[in-house]
C-alpha cells in the first residue's frame, strides 16, 4: 500500500515533533545538571514551558537550543527563585511525611504535596504565557488553572503515568529521553484550550523582542491633545 504525499507529510510532522520533544528533554536535563539541580531547575523548567507554549498555542517551532538559551536570559533570576520556592516547599513536605505519625497530619501533607505538584506543573507556563507578576500571584494563578482544568489535569496525569509505566516496562532507554518532557507536553496541551487565543492576549511575553517592539510602541502612542496645531 502506497502512502500519499499528505500521509508522508503528516508522518514527517509527527516524527519531527517527537524528536523535538526528546531534544527539549535533553536540554532541560543539561541546564538542570549544569545548575547543580538547585540553581538549574527553575530556569530549565521556565525555558521548557516557554518553548512548549510557543509551539502549542502559537504554532512557532524555532530551533530548540537557540530558543532555550534566549529564554534562560529573558526572566533573569525570577525562574530560579520560583524553583527555590518549589524545592523548599517540597523538602518541608517530604520531611513532614517521613517524621509525622498522626494520620490526619500525614493526610494534610499529602494534600499539600498534590497541590504543590499541580503548582509546579503550571506555574512556569504562567510565567511564560501570561503577564502575571510576583511569585505569590503566579503560584495562585497556577493553582487556579490546575483546579479549573482539574478533569483534564487528572486525565493528563493518568496518561503520563501510563506512558512512564510502559517505558519502564518495555523501553527503559526512552525514559530519560522523555521523562520530564511528557508532563510538560500534557500541561501545554491543557493550557492550549484554557488560556486565551494568542490574537486575544496582547500581553503575552515574547522572547523575540524585535518582533514585538514596534507593536508595543504603536500601542503606547497617544493622540495629540485637542487644540494642538498640526
């Protein structure tokens, strides 16, 4: 059976997307390791979220390495601070789960861990795709997005868990190549329908400042006061 040109194009697009996800996962791992984990987790996660947002909502697929490097310089130290907040909260919850014996306290910490995981999945997309500023507001927005899309979040978590289980059972070498990128892809797919369309959100951040600079300048232009001679 011969394939048509459209079928070959579709296959090529899917294979290209699969390779792009693997390359993004490798870049995330590289940045995290070079940042000794604590310093690299936040910037690497932000760069991954920024690229996936541009891909899923804007249809833009620039070269991953160049786009990730540009994203690492966009937000400065803010992604690193966010990473510290998440890692610190995770460490506190982990210590509580290992040390507490009362069931109700352990249940409360398990609920807090679930909320933290939801925030960790969404918060870097909030930083990359919206104009929400401030760590507190970004964390609140991420939690609200996760709760507002709870059914999709549950389906995405189940899909990622099944994919991880299949890779660990039948294709272990794929796990380090896709392990981190799969949850990020699931969140990007969820936010594609949850966030406003790109043409309805003029405050979306762009890594390429040269493309958006003239538009912002025009938006800021004000008409001349009345009575001013031409």
